[in-house]
C-alpha cells in the first residue's frame, strides 16, 4: 500500500510540474490579456461605487417577481450569497484541474483569458445601463431611512480609488443588470462548452435558475435585472465566442506529417540494410546444387558448364 501511494504521488508530482511548465509558457504569452481583464474588474468596482454616491432611496418599484416569490428577509439573505460563492469556488477549482487530473481538455491560462473577455464585455454594458437610469434600490440597506443608502461624498482622490470590500455586499444603485448573474452565467456557459460531465452541465443550469430566484427573493435586485442578465450574457458570449480564437483541444494528439520523398528514402534505406523485405516474400527456398535467383528460380551450375 505504501509503495502504491509513493508511486502515485510521484506521478502526480511529475504531472503537476509538467503542467506548471506548460502554463508558465502560456502565461508569458498572454499575461497582458489577463492583466487587462483584472484591471477592468477593478474599474467595474469603481463604477459600482461611483453610482452609490448618486443613489437616492425611494419606494420599492412594483415588481412581478416580488408578488410571486416570498421575501427571504434579512436573516436569510445569506442563502443567495452562499450559492453564488459555491458556484464561483467550484468553477475556479475546475479551471485548475489539469494540474492534478490525467484528463486534460483546457489550459488554465487560456480559459481565464476567455472568461475575462466575456466578463469585461458584459460589465461594460452593465455600467452603461445602470448609469443611464438610477433606480431606487430594493435591498434592505438601500431603502429610505438606511444610513448606508447613499455614500457621503469623498474627501480625497485616494478615497475615490479605494475599493471597499464591504461595499461589494452593501452597494446601491448598480441594478440593471445583475453582476451575480453575469458571473454565474459566464461560468455555466464556459463549462457547457469545455466541461466533460453531462450531469454537471445540467446541474449548472439548474443552479443558475435557482440563483435567479434567490436574488429576487432576497430583494437584492428587481426581476428585470435578472431577466436582462439572462439574455444579455447569453448573447454576448455567443457573439464573442465566434470572434475569439478557439482553444486548442488537448484531447487530440497531432501526428507528424511525413512527406512521400522522406518515406521513399526510408524504404530504400531499409532495403539496403536488409530490413525492408515484404513479409509476402518470406517463403522457404530450397537450395540443391546451384544458386537461387531473386525470383526464387533454381539454376543448376552443372548445366551451364560451371
């Protein structure tokens, strides 16, 4: 048992080191795209913080989802965030599975370049949308009477450039369309294309639907925010997926192409060395008192006066 564990550990370590070397090479080629995507995430956070300064609390708008779904309440609003965190962590870990599993279909660096491209495009549209029209936030901390429904104006430029982690959970004004649904749908669509487990694909779509209901039930977004996210993200991913270069398929082994001239030279070389005889010519040839020519015909030396 100990020998088996040691052998498998050695294989896993070699696989991990090999994958590290491969991903480092890809990172050296694509680090600019990853850095640009991360910077855009920061800019998106600043935009969401900026709209919080101009948010004005007001009466909750009439919403069909609020009539159909019971309100979870503040004490159970964590359920939505728990589901979203589970989706995010699961997808993040899946993108690193080539480091430890034998079955490899994706490259971690390339898949994140693709995911960040989808996220940036959707978030760009989102920023334009929620700055165009500011709706009164339906969440509990965004309603009238809440002290954090509107942020006080910044006192310095440094304060504007700061991203408050607390503001991710308690932002107001960045409604249309849901950022949680952007991440969830991009992750589900990416696994739909590059994942290998059919059950997980179906389960991912189920989780995305449940996440939509939980967002509305927890009153973090209006129903329109979720509905717009569903068709916008799918359309953006559909269009960009055709424009971006396709990922190389790691399941296909490319065989070297051998030219006809090279094949002919190799065959001639084998014939000269006596290694290239056709198996059909491997037939027994009896020798009596003479020679056997290349066609297998016996020639008697006595008849030729030899």
